[in-house]
């Protein structure tokens, strides 16, 4: 996916499969301390 970091791409693909944003952020490699915030930020990006 053009314009995304590797973590963002992994997040998106996992989110499409599971529908769970926080778990998708964790799977993508984001810190457990920030996964919920990062998930919300990623979902709000166009």
C-alpha cells in the first residue's frame, strides 16, 4: 500500500481480517502502552 509504513500496512491488513483495532496495532508491533491510541489515530487517517 502506497504511502504507508510497514507497521501501518500490517495494522490495516490485520484490522480488515479481525475488526479489532487495538489487537491489530499490537500485531503490527506497536507498544502495548500506545496501541490503543495508535489504533485510533490509524483509523482516523484518510
